[in-house]
C-alpha cells in the first residue's frame, strides 16, 4: 500500500515506529517497522547488547492500531486507555523487521478494543490486548 503513515497518525520521528502498511481491511491491519539500530533508546538499552524495550514494542502496536482507527468513524486523537495480557516471547534487536498485526475486536462509541501481535522472522515477539479512546483534538 502506498499510504503515508504521517497522514494517518500524529507521531513523528524519533517516536514513529511504523514504516509501512502491508495490508488493511475494515477490522484488521498489518504494518511493518525496520529496526535500524540507530534509534536513540539503544544508547541506554543496553550498551553492547542492544534490545528493543518492551514499552516501545507496545507503542509500535498502538501506532498500528491508530492507523486502523484513522479510517474508522469520526476524526479525533486515539489515546491508549488500557493494556492487558501482554506477553513478551522473543527479543528484538537492531536489523530485525517487526511485522505487526492488529485486529479490532469491538468498537463501542469512542472505545476501540484491539488484539495485537508482533512477529520477527515469523516468530512471535509480543502479543497484547489494548483499548483506545478516540477523543476530540
């Protein structure tokens, strides 16, 4: 797909963790992000043994969900209101490509309930459930 991520969500570098949309339907989206190793957080997490922080892996899934939300319902800013059942299965290192899949489970009013998974080389790295609210900007 040729959509520009920055047209869909407000995040910008150095806090943008979605490079492209691979596929998108009404209730599911697949995106990717190439971990370069130049990301600022690698300077401290961990010197000599760089590992992508779990909180950033979650943020990449939140941003993927926001790309899906951008095409659903009215305008507004998506904010995370709840995270549950987070499971971290494998480490993510520089040079890895994240392939993120987010599915909309339910939409009630301004609340969006999602399930998200990130894979690296076909192996599960992270799985979470999260809820977002669309608020007026």
